[in-house]
C-alpha cells in the first residue's frame, strides 16, 4: 500500500466509524498528506499538514488518537501522527491579512467567487428597478446590510459545544462559496447562532469591502415578500435578493416552512444565488432532517453544503462567556461569582447574559460590590436548582433504582440501550450535582474523556426534545 492509498483508506474508515461523518469530514478535509517515515523500531510516523494553528490544535486535541488508531489497525504497526501547519501564520494573523482583490478579473474566480468583477461599476443607488439592465453593468447596492459590527469571531467564546460550528463559520468566511455552500448552522435558541451569522458577515466584508451582504431573519424575508405582493412589486423583491446580494445570511430559516408561496420564492432565490456561486448561510433551531413539514427539495438544498450544530454551552464555556461579558462591560466579576452563575444558569447564552445584567444593575443601583452572597440574594428566584451536592454513589444508586438495573451493568461496557442510556444519564447527573470534572467521571466508568463529554452534552440536548427522557431525569432528581 502506497502512502496516498494509506491516507485514503484511513479517511474512509474514520468516516465509516464516526457518529457524525459530516463533522469528521470537515476536519479530515483540512488535512493534507506530507510523508510517512518508518523507524527502525518498527514504529511509523505519519506527517500531515493543517492550514492553520487553529485546525492543527483542534485535531491534535480531539482526533489525534482516533487517526493514530485507524492507521495502526490498517498497517498492523504502532503508528503516530505529526501535524504541522502549512502556513506559518497564526489564526489571528490570517484574520488580519487583507485580500488582494487586484488579482481577480472575474467573479468566477475559483478561490474567491465573491471577488469583484473589475468590469462592473458599483453605484450607491437603492433603486432596484435597474437591476434587469445587465448590459449597463451597473449593480445597485443595498445601503443597510443589517450586520452588527459588534458581533465578530474575536468576541465569540468557543468551547466544545460550539467548536465545529465556529470552525465551519470561520472557514466559510476565509473562502466563501468555495468548498461549502450553503453553510447550515442549527441549535436551540440562545446558543450563539446569530452571533456566528454576523461574525461571518463582518469577516467577509473585512476582507472583501465590495461585498453586497445582507442579514435577514426568515420572518422578515416572508414579510417583505408579502408586502411585495400587496404592493404589486415582486420584481423589486426578486431583484433585491437575486441580483443585488453576494452574501445572504438568513436567521431562523425554519420560519419559512409551511408558507407555500414564500417557500417557492425562497427556493428560486436559493437556486439563483447558488447558481451564481454567491454565499448562503442559514440558521435554524433544528437540523434539516428534523424540521417538521420541510419538503425534501428544500431539505436536500440545506444539506448540500455543510451542516454544523451548536449545543448548549458546558460549564467551562459558560464561565468564560460570563468573564468576557463582564470585561466588555468594564465590570469586575469575581471568579467565585462567575463559577456560581455558570454552574446554575445552564439553559442559554442569553440567560447567562440576562443573569449577569440583572446582578450588575442591582449592584449599581444599591452601590454594592458584586459578591457571591449578593449573587445568591439577587438571583435566588432564577436559580431554583441550587442545593446540596450529592455523592457519586447516591446518584448511581438512584439511576439503578429507576431503571431497575444492577450497578455492575451501569458501569459495564454493554452498548445495549437499556444500559447505555442510564449510563449517560448518570454521567450527566454526576457532572451537574457531584461537582466532578469529565476526566474524573470517565475514570469512574472506565471510559475515554470524550465519552463523558459526549454523554453529558447528549442528555443536556435531548431532554429538551424527548419528553420521556426528560421525565426520567426529573424522577431521578426527585429521588435525590
């Protein structure tokens, strides 16, 4: 087997074995083969390249062991990988590098389809009636793109729950409409999807100042379309969205579902922009396959690019979000207060911000310092789950009692649902109520660190959509 066949085989095996092939493909596609070295000891070193420090560090931290294990299995020899960065620039340096648009002579450029066509004149008119006059090469611009300049990648707090979505968004902003189009980001309300939409818009505009970008909620898109029908100006609506946009950012796209004429108009808009290699980024509260009533012809378009999810933030990310928010507001937030809020305000980033603002306002109005006691006093009604911590034994016994299984089965290796679900619930509850880290939890069950993280995040997400699971978790909590 030659080197490239080895990498191709490894690539296929990892995708076949991984729970989320789309996510795994994103990271593997970022790697390129360099060389293989066989040591006299029999060990094999595989050298791979990553496009940036961000990619290299993430893959080392999360997927290095997986890749090494697959190569070892294929070769039958102990194998290690070494990931270097093909560019010496850091992510921050890459962000600051301006795009040299003088190299582009047409908007069909493969590296940057959104680069300006040099033969076009851009005027500042908002008159869409001239959009059909393609012979004049005058393209109206949208004066207000509704992109919030304050929401950037620099002030987006990244953690395990949103790493893939962040990387997908940043990669898209580096080479829009080249590799993945559309980009579809989904997750429950208040976890940072809209922030990423604005961050993509700001990053692309920063490197491509000529870009005609437009941020719109799906509700506004529908309302604009209805108004165009009422005022008999559908041509203006279509010219705005199909002829005068290079980057379309649509928030909460699930709102379009079930509105027949709006769906039809959206499909035509999507097809036109995609055919012109314009970038489309969409957010939703659910994955395309889980959106009720979504037609297959729309679902397949949503899935033809890259689909990335955001989960509710884990405690470390919640604390980092609080510290960053306090710093941006120039407010001192003691570590113990940040930990307290991050521990008990779990639902969304919005809830975190809301709790912090409430605490800041109370402290300002009363002239008090922000302390742990003040936080408990002010937020006592917002934090109903605060209470005593429980031991691992108490939690595991409660789970076993609820599911009528033995402790040895709970801690065993069986993947049967009757044991795996209680095991995941145990990890979730231990994380929340026994104040243990993921590494300690994984050791209790004899699992990898990533298994404990996955179990916690899976239960945290699914209790919001699975009534039976939510009921089981609540009954176990009542036992506690």
